[in-house]
C-alpha cells in the first residue's frame, strides 16, 4: 500500500488505472470513522494495488482527486479506479472488506 502525497503521484495513479484497476482511499487522520475504514482497507488482501491519501496533510491532492473524478469529497472515501475513472466508490461505514472484495469482483476485471 502506497501513500499519495503529491499531485504527480496522483496523476501517475490515474494513468496506471488505464492499465489495471486500482484502489484509492481518502483518509482523515483525525476521524474515528476514517480510522475504522483505514483498518478495513489496510487488512484487505487483494491483487489490486492499494493507495491512500491523508486528506488533511495533502489537501491540494484531495481537491485534485475530487476535480478529476467529478465526485464530491467525503472522508473516508474509497474509489476503485479503472480506465482513468472511478467505477465504484464507498464512504464512511460502507468501506468494509466484504464491500471492497465485491466491488473488485464486479468492476475490477483487468
């Protein structure tokens, strides 16, 4: 799992999603709901590459993600990216291993 800290890293991930599906979690380090979502995400075993962003520490990157994907910001917020766009998203308590696995199965075909 890799932390995204810069706009260039985000743009690389967006480009990489054109070759393979990717997961990106927007995470708040001060929110207990986000901490629970991060734990679910971190403990997930998958072949799909996982990335995360600390929203408060990388606000400009978070804003760029919102702009690029045209999906209003929430935190925590998880995206499954494919072909340069979000094909699935979940927020708050909807971020669970079972929901992520289901999304990867349904939308993550390479």
